[in-house]
C-alpha cells in the first residue's frame, strides 16, 4: 500500500528514499523529521541518531529492485518498503 512522506513523518519513521538513476538504485537516508542525513545518520535538525529500516520507493521500478534486495539479501531482511503515494 502506498505511503506519503507526511505519513512517515507523523509516525516518526526514518527512511531511505529510493529511486533509479541511470539504471542504478540510489537510496538517500532521511530522518523522520524530513531532513536528509549524511553518512553518520545523525540528524542535524533534531539531533537524533536515525535508523533507516524503511524504504520509500519513488516509482515501481525502484520498488521492484528493493523488493528483490529485501527478499534476497540478509542485510536487508529486516527492511520494509512501499511506494510513495502521489
């Protein structure tokens, strides 16, 4: 079921924003407050250490790739994913 970024924010869910660029999956980390994170995953706005276990996919192509990662990679076993609602 698609989800909005506002829903993620209201639920306090940190997330990875997934998209496909030039045929490659790109996942950018975001704090639940909506701030983009750097490699430390510490939010400069709210000073939280974020844990991104939810993947918000920008389109069906990104979703298909993420579903394969979640199903086939032990590193992604505990992740959830959903399309972003338009």
